């Protein structure tokens, strides 16, 4: 996986980053230490302003964020109707009612056979069925974040995070944070090279990097 990342410029505290993955996916990130985050990418444009508090390191927060559902909740909305998962919920409910004896075999078969397989038709059909109408059938509807928003946090945001962490490690080469970054990067390369079955010479290089990182941590 080929990645490209660079800092374009910094103006009045606003930093501009450019990232690209595999030569196709790309994104410009505009970040202000006061908590402003904007991203213009081929997956869409996203932004959020986290209220800044005294002593809060916003760039560190972004670099180390692990809960992508939290990030999604800030930059996007869970308003995309998931047709397939909604239909699955409806069919499961029919089976549950039949198992509990709430439906006769004939009625359960009728609902199963009539249930639309075309997503847009599922909700109107659902509200026309007495069993679902009387039991809040609309709660079976599934809404999720748009697929483009998910692709953004899964494909491009991690590249930005890696760049921010690398910046911190270079700015703090002899700190615990810098040593831990070097260690994690050495372990990551170790795993990647092992997967590619590199030659012994290649293994020797990442072993040297790993040993160097461990020695730094012991100082």
C-alpha cells in the first residue's frame, strides 16, 4: 500500500496537510490547534470544531484517537437508511414471533413471502402490516453513517494520524513518546516484512531498528 503525506503550509496556526493512498484516494486536512478540523477529500468534505480547553493538545488528541465511531459521530450523521439490515431485522422478527407463538404458521409464511426485497419498499410495506404497526415496527429500521464517511475514517484519517505521530516522535526523539513510536513502527515493519517473507538481510535491518528502540527505552 503506497502512502503519500506532507505538510503544505501553516498560516496563523492553521496547518494544512495533504495525504494520498495507493495513488488514488486523496485528502486535504486543515487543522487549527484550537480544535478546528476540516477535511476536503474524494470521500467528501467533513468538519467539526472541538471546544478547546486550557492545556489540551488537539494534535495529540487527533493522532491517538482510536474510537472511529466517536470520530464519525462528530463529522457525519447516522442518517443513511440501511436497506439490507432493515430487511434482515424484519425477517428475524417474523421468525421470533413464530417461535413465540405470536403468529400462526400460515401468517408467518404470508409475511415472509410478501416481505419486499427491494429496500425502498420495506418501510411502507411494514406500516401496512397490522402486526408491525401495532408493535412499533419502525424501530426495526437501521440507520448508519454514509459509506463514504466510513471509508474516510478507515482509509484516509489513519494516514493523517500516522503523520501526526511521526511528527511528534521527531520533535521528541529522546522522550518516552518518541521511543514508543520508534518501537511501534519497528514492530509494524517487522510484521509486514515477515508477511512478505523477506530475505535474511531484510530481517537483520528491522531487528537492528527494534533493538535500537528498546535501548532508547532503557536509557
